[in-house]
């Protein structure tokens, strides 16, 4: 099975990708996410990572179009694009786990949430009032794209069609470019109301059209790191220099490990000098609130964070682990709280909890997952991670990052899990926290405030 790095190299070595254009804009940075995901799914015989909405979900999304509508007609110092799935319960209120700290900066912040894959909560549950939905922008973009898009303006269309034929993937190029044009114009209209000095993006590769709009409007663009950045992450593996208008000008990373990844040997996504270490807002919260003495209060409890795309392999593995370790209670934390797991027929010592990782981890002494940033986040508060190394995926992803540092263990078979837990419990808390500090620096709000002040002063 080809590794994702080889797939990206193979696709981006295709001649003429940088010449695919629409009205002077190179389109590869926008199209690559769809194409590489489709090629990866085909070559690795896996499902697509992109979420597809049903007709019922689309109706529900557009019924929420007026959720936070008044926020569209105000001025802001900064705007943040994120997703509703990143709203987490923190001190009994919902807050964006990545971008919540920006509301603590001087001036006014607007949080714009994508409704995919989750939807909007009751506003009284939100910690920050200046929160609105992206569904209105979706609607405006769809109308504008339909009115303005001209298929004849695509240059070098044949290159994309050749890739689609070679890998036998379905690709509606016209629909994708139509969406790009619509989103770019829609945001240019929106920022005339908002007038921000900076736009932050949580997962910037998913907002390429908005990056182009911000560039055209003279607004500075910054990406907030939202998960592990690694050699196997297709969004950040770039072998084509691309167009800087379609990428963020700056990236705020969790720590030194992520900053060091960005060099020409690994990727051409962004210049290392434009990557600033600012830490993680949610890690500041956990580090401040977590009582080390509570670690052993529930010494037979494991927080397991799931991976939606691999649950067909995770669930049988987890059930077998639970069967072999009946003395352990597993708190199964779904990626999306609305998911139903009745079909899984979990044994009594696996319980599905829906309050999320950041609440569950308080009750547990071990964290487990297959592929999740939580594997490293738990280390910050001194809780080790025992990973399900199914088909070698966990070890292949995390071992190059962890190296010789302590705090992460790999269970290749269900029968290995108990021994890994025993080894993990032998480690002292401070040793584990030292490993965590390598990946997450603390002081997010102060560091971002200094960064933004210097950015605006340029």
C-alpha cells in the first residue's frame, strides 16, 4: 500500500499543474485537497476524508442560516474561520478549542463557524457572543458562482482531466471552480462590513478561496495549527511552490517540533521564518485546571478518543481489549457527539461519553487512541497514551515524532494492551509532562497578542 507521501509526490510531479488557472489565479492549491484525497482513497482502498451532507442535513444547515446573523453587520479587529465541531465544553460553556483565546485579545473578534459536519448549539451555551455561521456565506457563494462562473475561462483543463483518468477518480471540475469563484467574491463582500486587520484560519487548506479574497482585500492571513503536522499529513506536504495568494502568510504552531517541520526539505507550504510558536489555547486551560493528584482517583479508567474514518477497525480491536481487561472501564469519546453506536454492541466496561476528551481526561489515568492529536495533548498534564497500532498506522505516524521520548506506548495486538498500561503507569508524571512540553508551549494568549501587535505594526 502506498504511503501518502509517495502519493503526493507522484501527483504533484505531474507536468503543468501550476499552469491550471482561472482569471489569473492558479487553481492547484484549491483543487489539490479534493484530488489527493480522491487518489489516496482509490490507491489505499479507503473512504474519502471529506464529509458529504445528506439532503436532510443540507435542509437543516440552511434552516440555521440566520443563526448569529446580526454579527455579520458589525466591525471587528480580527475574524476567525473555524468549524462547529471544534466547540468544546470548557467550564460548562462551549468554546472553540483552537481559537477561543483570540477573544481574550484587545479589540473585537468574530468567530465564523462552518456547519460541516456538526451544527449550531443554542446561543446561551456559547461563551463568546460574537459567533456566527458560515451557512450564509455558502448560500451567497452558491448564487454568485452560478452567476459569474464561465467554464471557458479555465486554462489547461486537460491536465486535471488526465489525472482523473489515470487514477479513475470522479471529479466535477466545473463545480469545484464555480465554488472557488463564488466563495472568493462572497468573502470580499463580507469583509467590507467586517473591516478586519487580520483573518485567522483554523485549517487554512480548507479555506483557499477565502485566503485569495483576503489577499485581494489587503488583509493579513494567519493559520492557527489545529492538529498534528507531520510527514504523512497531505495538506502540508507540498512539492510545488504554488501561489502565495492561496496560502496563509503566517502560521502559529504548537511548539518547536511543528515549526521545525517547515523547511524546504519537507515541504514548500510556508517559509519557516513565517512560522511562530504560540502554543495551544486548550492546553493552557488543561494545564491550569488539571489537578495532578486526581490522576490516581480513577486508576482503572481509560479515555479512548475515536477516529471516525477508522472505526471499522478500531471498534473490534477495542472490544477485544475490553474483553481481555474487564477490570478497566473505557470511556469511548466519539469524534462527533451526535454519532450513534448502538450497532457496536459494546461490552459493559465500554461506555460512550459525549462531553468530549477535555472533560473525560479528568476522570482517567490513561489515554488511548489510534490517530488523534489527543495522544500528545494528554502528555501535557502527565497522562500517558497507549495507542492502538492497527496495521502499523499509529507507529508509522507517531514514532518519528516521539523518538526516544517517554509517555507514548504502542499496542500492536489487543493482547499487548495490558502490558503497555502497566509500563505506562510506572512513569512519573513529571517525566511525561517534559515530553508534552516539547510539543506544546504554554502562554497562548500572551504570545498571540505580541505576534498580532507586531504584525499590525508592520
